């Protein structure tokens, strides 16, 4: 388990909700880095989809630059298993094996920081906020953006991407921290690209944006990474740029952030 290098002022406590957004979620790391620099103590974190990956690694004790370095060095193409004849483009077998090699089999409830993983029960359609259980399984379930990725089965239940029902999970954080800060990396943007993945991304964005609006109601502050709208959720080549966008966005909101505790 990674050891934390983070420090925070106990007078400035916050619970952090991380939106889904695929690779755009790297921008959330830049925001977290800025919060770390300002002495904000994170008391809990929740996430959907890509935000669940960022949130889980953060809850394990890794600081933002460490997570960036780890995610940047992954060859993502090697983690996908073709699944086109079984109802989706890919499945997560190789990704699961990779994550278990890196992190063993941690349980959510054993993490140093309180973590909530968001997913949707594929059979009942109910939103699920998981606070215990196998961390790797639940992260991958939260990232199962069907039909691109196959639904993910844990025990007797099958799950899909948490963003389908709650792409900005602030609701489960109401009792963990004096303030709730939501970080959204899916700003509304004009459609400029065409093609299968561009159209799919746009359609999913429109659907997810509806429940993001609901999630914002439960946040004391929403940090919106507006520049991320120009990038694909599948872009794995611009992680450093995404990180900087997140950091700069938070820096521009420094007064609003610090005002939460005045």
C-alpha cells in the first residue's frame, strides 16, 4: 500500500466528489495537488468511473503527482481484451490482473481515507454507493461504460458505469467533512467532431450532464474544468496537459476555495 506524503490543516477539511470523464479525470489530480498545497485536509472522497480510479488511488494514500506518474506510464491498449462477440467492444480481464499485481487485493473499508465507489446495478437499475468490498472489482465495475466495456459482475450482481445514474457523487459525502467540493471535468461544449466515438461520447455526455446538475446541488463548491471539454474522454496522450489544466483551474478559484472556511 502506498504511503501518503500529504498533509492538511485540520481547520480546512473537505470531502471531494470526483466526476466521471475517462482520461479527462487526470485534471482532477491537478485540482487535488492545488488543494494539497493550500493545506486542505481531505476527509473523504467519492468517484464515478474515471473519478473512481483517481479517488481510489488517492484514498490508498498516493498524492496527486504520484498518481499522475502511475497512470501516465500505463500502456492502456495492453489492458483491454476484445469482447466484440459477447456484447461489448472490450472487457476488463487484463486490467483486473494488472491492478491486482500492482495493489494486491485491498478492501475499500481498509483504505486510509474514506472512499465511496459509485456504480449502477445493471439488473435493478439502482444506483449503488459502495463503501466496502474488493476495491479492484468495484473500481472496474464503476468504469464499465457499456457498451464499450462489458458489464462487470461481482458475486451475484452485475454492474455498469456509475455515471449512468450519478456522475458527480456528492450525495454520499454529506457526513464526511465540513465542506463538500465537487470536481467536474465534463463542461458543456459545442459539438465539433464526428465519427463513432465522437458521437457516442457526445450522447453519453448529454445523458451524464443531467445527473451532474443534480450532484452540484449537494456541493458547497463546484470546480469546473472548463477547458477539458475540448478533449476526448479516450485521450491518453495529454495527461500532463490535463493535470496542468486542473491545477490552473483551481488556482484561478483560490479565493473561492479558501472562502469556504472563513
